[in-house]
C-alpha cells in the first residue's frame, strides 16, 4: 500500500530534546507520510516548548529552534496554508537536528517507526549457503530469518558458520529504528575486497534481541542459496 500523503493522529507520548532541554512534549502527535516508506512526526504548535524564530520561507515557513543552551538552525517548518487543516497548526521538527527523541519513555532512532511495518525474527533449520566469486563464505543450518514489511527476508547466521578468516573490520555503522546500530565487515575473496558486505547488531534494540551477535549478508550482493536454491536478487 502506498501511504504517501497519509496523515493520522498518533497515540504515543512523543518528546524531543535539544542540548538537554525539552523542545516538544505531546500526546497527540501527527504521523505524516511525506514519503511512502516511513512517517514524520508533526507536533501541535501548542505542545512545542522551545522558541521558534522565523528565518525564511521555502517549502513552508522555516524556523530556527532555540533553547537556552543551543539552537538548531532551520530545524522546524510550519505550513499555515496546507490543504489539510490538521497540518496548519502543526510543526515539523527535523528528526536528525534533535539530540534525542522519545516515544513514551524509550528512545527512538533515525525516524519514527511506521505503525504499519512489522519485524518478525524466526529461528529456522533451513540450509543457507553464501558464495562470493565462487567461494563459500558462510554455510549454516541454524539461521534466524528476519521478515520486515516491504523488504526481502534477511538471513542472520551464527558467526562460527562464517569464514571468519575472510572478514575485514570496517568503520561503517548504520542505524535502524527497529533494530539499532549495526557494525560491518568487508570480505576479501581471491585478493579482492568487497566493502561492507556483512553486518551485525551486537546490542540490538529489545524487540530484535534474537539477532544479537549474528551476521547477515546483503542478499543482492552475494550468491545466496536457501535449501540449495539460489535466491533471486
């Protein structure tokens, strides 16, 4: 389902902080799908605690977010002429410009969670084998398969089932609102390094603990066989 343009009232308490100070605190956030993949939070103007200082116009009215100990330039927007009346008295805070976001009393990362997305992690006995340039780099009969709405299944494998001698440490990290912070390895095969091909969540968020310490390859960047059948890319 393409959710772009959808607007609905959320039920969670949402707070945003900047420089340790409360910017917004609401129990009536708006979830707005500016893109179909995930929503943004819009906060009712009455629930914004920071000062908002107009700094220009463009895509809506652009505002600086100002607290006693800091400022986030251009980090808020208002849309007083929006077609939907719900948006006319709401403020969109740039997610990355805030230092911390909470849903109820738990931090969230990267962007708000989509209430229509689901992550299921299931133990499996399927035989998973990974090849790179004709070399088997992983072979496991104990994967955890992660099913996430709208994405291909991901096969998380125990580290002993990988050719650890072929892994090379990487400084890359990525962040997921459902799983947490991932760290990466590159893989060296036949003298060629394939960068950032494998990742792991060493300390995943509570709802994704079943993949803690397991390793996953990009299906689309390797030859991945499940029960002897090569997965389509």
